[in-house]
């Protein structure tokens, strides 16, 4: 599958989509500790030019839970998203959304748009029934409006430039350890 074969809505939401090179696929295999499966696209690169976020369209029906559309492949970002979750920021961000109606409104609009794009991508690949079931899920893979996985929210923000929760994650990283690594993690080295 090529980026041009994805629905226009996906190409608009994730404007930087590109096919991975052979070298990208080798890096991705090290980043995620296995070869990437399905049709894979680079949705965002880090400042060092390496894959940071990928968009994956399964080419085979998964045996277990349906994989997320976006993956945060950058080992540094994945580790930092886990650290933010461990510090309780997912719950904190949920409380922020509950107390800020404009932010909640933007968040729910983004969740609906993401679900629509996910549905379109999966309908294109698998047909309507499965796509409608999976496409109802929000950015974090659960019910729309869930703030359960900061990895997913951060991947969405990095890939699309949108995402209320992902933006808060970037703010927290900027104030703490920094948004990007200063040297390549071992998983990204040749």
C-alpha cells in the first residue's frame, strides 16, 4: 500500500506520511523489537531523521486486539510517555478536561475526527463491518474520550500537529527531560 492509496482524510490529517525505506524498516524493527507488520508509513520523524511515529494498516486480521493506527516508535518518546503515565499525568489530564469545557470540546472533536479517519482507513483495507467496530474508538484505542494511553495521544500530536492531550504531554516533556533525545538510543543505531 502506498500513501496515495490511503483515504484522502488520512493523508490530510497526517500530511507528512511517507513510505519507509529499507533502512527505516531496519530501524523500526530495532525500535519496536520486531519487524513491523502490515502496511507501514512514517508519520513523523525525529530531528535526527529517524522514524518517531508510524501509521500501520494491518494486512492480516489480528488474532488479539486490533492494533492502534498510530505507533510511537521512538524509544525515547515511548519511554518518556511511560514515565508521564507513571507520574499520574493521564489522570491529571482527565481532570483538566473535566474542568475545562473548551478544552474538552476540542478534545472530543479531535477524538471524533480520529475515529472517522481510522474508520475510513480500515474500511479501505477491510470493509465496513470491522472498520465500523474499530473505528468507533478514540485516539487511545478505547471508547472515545478516554485518556488511558499517553503514548497514543503523543503519537497523534506528533503525527498530526493536533491533539489536546498530546500537546499537554509535549509541554510536560519540554519542562522536564526535553522533547527529543540528545543522542540516538541503541535501538536507533545501525
